[in-house]
C-alpha cells in the first residue's frame, strides 16, 4: 500500500482528499499535518470524517516521516508549498500541490487529468489546477480542433467553500445568502492560469472572465463562450467533444435537452458538459464540484495516474453532505 500524506490538512479541500484516501483501495492515509489543529482529532472538525481514527500532526511531521515511495498532497497555501515541497521531492517522494505555487512552472506537470495523462504519469510533482480553470479548460479545449476563436468569455459561479475554511468565509456565507456576488473583476488570480493553458492547448484568444460566489456550499457552474469570425459547423463541434472525452470516465457530454447540474456532480469527481452552436458562437456549460473535480477529486485522479492505478480508483463514492 502506498502511503499518502496531507499537509495543510485542516482545509475543505484537504478534508475531501482525506475522505477519498480513507476509502481508496490501494493507498493508506499517512501523516495529516496541520499548523492550526495539531494534536486534535480530525473527526471533531469534519462530519464526513466522524468515523475515521486520524489526528492532525504538527508542522514538520510529514518531513520527519516521508519515505521515497510516499506521495504528499499539499493542501496548504502557495508559500507553504514552495517552502516544504523541494525537500520532500529531494527525498524521493512524489507530490500533488493544490496551491498555485507551481502552476506556471513549465518543468512541473499540470494536473488537468483528461488532457495531461502522460505528463502526469511520469511526474514527480503535479500542480493541480484551480477550480475555475478546470471547468473552463474542460469546456473550451476541445474547440482548438475547430479553429481559432477571436474572443473567449467565461462567466462562472462557485460555491462558498471556494473561499476556503476561514472565519471570513463564514461571514461571507451570511452576506451572500440571497445574493449572487461577482468578485475579482479587475483581475482574478485564476485568469492567467486559464489563459496560459488555453494557449498551450492551441486557443490564443483574449479571455473575459467573471467569477461569482453563490449561496451554495459546494459546486461550480461555468458558462463559456467561444466567439469565432465565421459560423461554426455544429456537427464538427459535437464530434470534437465526443472525441476529446471518449475515454474520460469522469466527463459526461450531455445530449438533447439535458443541462449540466451542480446537484448531479456534488460530492463527485464528475464534470457535466453541454455544447450549443449559434452561428459563430459556441456556448459550453460545464458543472463540477469545486472541492471534487476542482480540487481533491482531481488530485486523487492524478494520484492514480502517477501510481499506475485504474483512473477511477477511490472515486466511486459520493459525498452527500458538505465537509
């Protein structure tokens, strides 16, 4: 059994990772390191983990315990990842970083699972994508085979857990109840990541990105619009999406009148996509769970790719209540 340690283990995405690892058939949960809750029982902080036996360990515990065949999921902030991961990698461990620390580093595998399988399988370090880029890239990358859009517009809504597990996030939930709140309008931190990997995938158009917080615990819905110079062949677009995700067990391209549903993907690593063409405009709607496919679920999918396990391993269960 491969040991998997988690640093920054007291956050929402970390809790989801621990839940998935606890049920994973081929790994065992190692050290769960938390600066804020060291020594406390994990079960006392997350209802979903009430039946687990784990305790949070103090800072430095993963470094003391790590072996060359271990994997570390880094779920803390970018500064923490930059400070701690190089030493762990030097000892032969492999790592998946949930922060933004290495997403712009061309020497690090970008963990968009469906589009980077080979690079992830070979990698010692994987930079897990942000939740907004995950939804937007899944929605838009298949269009690179159609042509070059002149403009991309992404309008996305995220559940409140995207703000992190902080007192401020709790206050924001009260403030957002009954509200839809746009934010980051002068430059969201995920926009450069979105643009970078669209370019890498062959889409160089300018991106207008508007993120919103909505009063749900978890989930994300992204409406992405690719605007071309000339009318687009709808059949060719449909073929492009079917081909892109034919071998992707977690991506459902919907047909007919079905629309992507946040409720349908909550607690899973799934993505639902709907594509419509109207003249020179292609609209793609993508629903994911911001804590699942947008964070911990994709991290475990990447873990499976890195270790040569079946891609679906440990990802069949569904969380029915929020962490």
